[in-house]
């Protein structure tokens, strides 16, 4: 099998699309989290569950790489730690 070399343009465009998908996913999750947790009034934990589910589905459907999963896990952990803090404070 012949190896095809990608030129700088194609590789740059691929990285641009990957970054766009990651950023768009996290912006959408932030908006959905805010709507579910605050506007709909369902609370922090159902909103966190929805954000985790959305991240897993998008990651699996689009075959995302490790950088997506690292950002997703860190975002979910930050939201979970914040939720625990809010429970302890209030």
C-alpha cells in the first residue's frame, strides 16, 4: 500500500476542523448545562448527567482523539467538584 503524504494546507485544514468540532461541542455543552440547570430549574446534577452523555455520544460518533477526551473529562470533573462544593456550602 502506498503512503500518501499530506501537504501543509491539508494538514492545517484537518487541525482546524478538529479544533472547531471540539470548541463547538464545549460551547454547546455549556449552553445546554446553563439551560437545564438554571432556566429549566432541574438542578445541577441532571444538567451534569446530560453534559456527560452529550460528550460521550459526540466523542464516540465522531471518533474523537485523546485531546477531545482529556478536555471532556476535565470539564466534567470541574462541574462535579463545583457541584459538591455547592452542596457543602448551601
